């Protein structure tokens, strides 16, 4: 449901510009908190479109799932339904991984970035695209002209990198303005986003992005069809409201406390981390609450209804959250007690609510166990408010792929569930799973993963943000 704009008079817009000018001056006087970005941001597992990556404690990368474009880095194009070590040529000492649609990137201890997989749009960052089939780089190569990186995030066909100085760099396909450089030109090597500074966290979605500043404000750019940029559908507070307009440069995420009152949007603040999905966005505030905006026809926002929103709304019944992850049309949230909560699309079992049965089942003619029965098939239900994933406890890290999920617990066990057409669950099969499994298998020397106690454990204490008075 779109917010009414009739209360925006010329006088109020002028007043808003004056207020924003004062706020921006205050922000500009806040120096970047370098102490918050001295250490690399540890991301030990990553869920892509249909492939996954993990980091072992020895610093090597392992991956499984779809591999048609060499996104597993194995040097061959065979889809794998079990974990197989990625080719480790100069790819040890890895502390962060991120998986795109058909490519992968990783961050090493020396703060360099490496990439492999599909390079048709320059997403591997070599200064030029790969124009011959299969249009990919078969093993990890260092991304050109990029150093001092502390965090990485892969979108569908592009990437973001956050440097220690708080600057953000981007490269790859730019069809939606998702590189944030003010153009729609594809970039084959990293380019600095000049209008961003003092950034402490980044997240690349399918075709839009989110960046958290040290002052706790949130910025977005790229595709905006469903209001996923969170700026009220406009070009920012200085622009004219035009719902659904893409932005090829960062704009500030805004917020209205009470939609029933004659209020102007204010900057959305006190943000700790954020996560960008397909056409929706999530933000985690310092108080442990989760906020969402954008597309909501499958309950992606978790607000109890099915209406889109172009400004942030608080997700229902969630508190004490320490981590969030947005998939294509569903979400995961990790509480401080180690439990995992989810909402959104449930078609492929990605909400983890399905209990395994031996055949068609209904209880008293009503849907049961998180699915409904239609035409002889089980159909998982969408959820428009959070529900706990049973069977998961003491979890330390979560990752949402397009339509599947992963969770790493503190014992080192890796759990997977959801869509499995390319073996992304990692159990040696291709059947979808509507409940978490911890039997990810290995196929070469160094395995099998029996207890998975060799997976790198995360530090999810993201850099603190400071609210500007």
C-alpha cells in the first residue's frame, strides 16, 4: 500500500531542504570511525543463486551446487551436488566469501579480493569481459586494482567492495544503475563510488544495494521497481516523488513514524547492518529490531500483510536479532539465543517448515505441517510474519540463497534446506528439502565432513554505528 503524498506542499519541501542541509552538515563533521573497520569482516559461509561456498579453518574455500560457469572454481564445468574443494591456486588464507548468480568472490587476509566464474559482464574484475564460451574464469584470480578491502558482497552479475577507509567500489553489469557511479555503463574493473564515504557495511542484492554509514544512516541505489530503495519511490529528499524510479547513484533511505499523520519523511537511522534481496530490503537496528520494505506479495516484509511498502516498516514479533539475511523472496533472522526465524516465500521449502511424510497428507481437510495439498502435490505456504525454524539451535551464522538456506552452528555443524535442483543442499541428491539437514557430504580427500568442525567460525559483531545528534 503506497503512502499518500498529498500533504507535501511547496512550503514543506523548502523547510525539509533546510533541515536536511543542517543534518548533512552535522554528518560531514563526523569523522569516519577507523577503529570500527580495522579488522576484516568475517563471512565464513555464502549462499548464491544455486551454489554455496564455505571457508575451512585452514583458509581454503569449498563449494557445491550449480557449476556450469565455473562458479565453484574447480577448473571444470560439472554441476556438483556434494562439496568439492575449489581450486586453491593462491587462494589460501581466505576469511570471507560471497556468491553471486553465476560467479564467486572471496576476501583474503591480506585484504585482496579474488574472483572466479562467469565473466560475461566483467564481474570477475579483470579489466575486460570473457567473450568466449563458457564466458567464465575457471579458477580464482585476483581482482585488479583493489586493495585494503575489509568486506565484499556479490550481486547477480556485479560486486561491491568496502575498503578500510570507508569507501565503496563496484564492478560488473550496471544495467540498473546498480554500480552507483551515476551511469548505467558496465565496468570491467573496480570503480570508486564517489558519493559514498564513511561506510561500515555493504550488501548487494540481485540488482540493488544497501550501505550503512558510520552515523547509522542507510543508503541505497539500483533497481527500484517495488520501492526496495526505501526512499519513498523518489530520487531522494531533494527530488520529486516518482514511484519505481531506479537510481544510479546512492540515495538516503527514509522513514515516516506514523503514516496517519501529516508528517515529512525523516532519515532512517540507528542502523547496524542491512541485507538486500530481490525486490525487497532488510535492516537490523542497534536495538535488535528488524525493518523491511519493497515487494511483499509473498510476505517478504514480514509485517503481517501482503502489501508493498516503499518506506521501512518494522517486522512483526522479532527482537534481540543479531544477524539478517535476505534471499530472493524470503528472509532469515538469527536471534541472540541461537534460534533462526524466517518469513516470505515458502514454495520450495526455504522456510524450513515442512515435516517429511511418506505420501499425500491432510489433517481434517485443512493444510498441515506448513504446506497445502493441491493437485496431488505438496505446496509449501508463504508466511507474512516470522516463524521459528525448528531443529536449529545454537546457530552462529546464517545465509539465504535464492530459494535455499544455510545455517552454521557453534559446534561447526552446517545445516541446509530448501530448493535443491542443482544439488545446493549438498546431500548428494536433487530433491527439495523443507527442513534443515546436516548431512552435507564431501567427495575428495580431506572429507568427508562428519562433524564439520573444520569450518571457520564467524565474528558477527559488525562495526558499531553512531547516531548523529
